[in-house]
C-alpha cells in the first residue's frame, strides 16, 4: 500500500524527498502533540490510519472491517457544481443540517488549537469535516482546553456545507444567539475569487447566528491583528452579512 500511495500522491512524496535531501526532520502532525502555541486536536494516529484506506486515490478499502471498527466514512460522492435552487431562511429557522459527509482525505486534515494568552484562542480547521471536528472537540475536552471561547476560527473547507452542521457548531462555538447580539469572534474562510460553490451562504449564516463576524478572502488578502495597527495598504474589512436566501440541498 505504501508504494501505491506514494505513486498516487507523488507531490507529497517529492516534498518528503526534498526534506530528506536537505536534512530536514519530518514530524508527524498527530494529536495531542504541541507545536509552539498550538495543540494538534486531530487526527490521532488511530484515526489517520483508519482514514488512509478510504482516500479517493488509494486502493480499494476493506469496507466491512472499517464498518465493524466504527470508522467507515466512505469515498466522497460527487455533487452538483452549482446551487440550482434557493430557499428562504430566517434567523430562527436554520436550514443547515447534520449528517452531511466529506471525503476521508478532508477528514485527515490537521486541526490546530492555538492559545496566545489574554483570551486570544484560535481554531484552525483546514478541510476538516464533522468526523474530525467531533474528534477535535473530544481531544480538547480531555486536555482541558476551553471551547466556545475563540477569538478567531477558520471556516472549514472554503465554507462547504458538507463539512459542518448545527450540532458540531454548537459544540465548538456555541448555540445560536439572539438577533442583534454583539459578535464574539471573527471567522475567516479562504475561497477563490470566482467560485460558484464556495462559500455557501447557508454556512455563513450559521456562523453569523453563533456570534461570528465572517470574512472571505476571494481574491483579497485579509490581515487579523490584536494590539497592532493595520499594515500599510490595508483597510478595515467589511464582514459578510446575514442573508435570507440560502442554497437548497441537492
């Protein structure tokens, strides 16, 4: 399997070869290891080893064995590239739903919890989905790391609705606030400038409901500072607003 994975993910193999050639030590980013002010919440070694056989470009997995072990996610399914239909949503009627799934390779993303003191806590999620995020919440509890108290959160996977649901958002950042309540944190997402499917407004609304000031890159660099003036050439960014129209599910 190792040879097959090296062939299927040859760019990673090339990076490894360059690091080895330069004498650079390669560390495995597995929870609960610490990296400076960050703590790795996911993946653990066990979770990562269970996910590898389910990568889209890997060999066919032993589904029965993975199901028996309770770690079967399955290969990602193809979705429509465009949001065809729209539906109405109010502050009180959230349409984002639990139970959506992303790919195993997304679930292998490294989730980082950063604590910079003075209540400046950061959660970086990369492309993690609900599996990895629930695992991260469990590790944070075991380590005594407070949740629902972040100053900055990365919205997973460019704002995809396949990666989050109401339950995991309530776990990580807290329940829906009353409309008009002050924002409690900033949420950032990285997405291309001309992307028809990212971010999903249904996801943006979910973060806004839970106290987030949401910002998307989409061709514009964003800079978050605490205790420092804005960098030269930067202006205050305008957060994305709550919208009454959201994408219907396929």
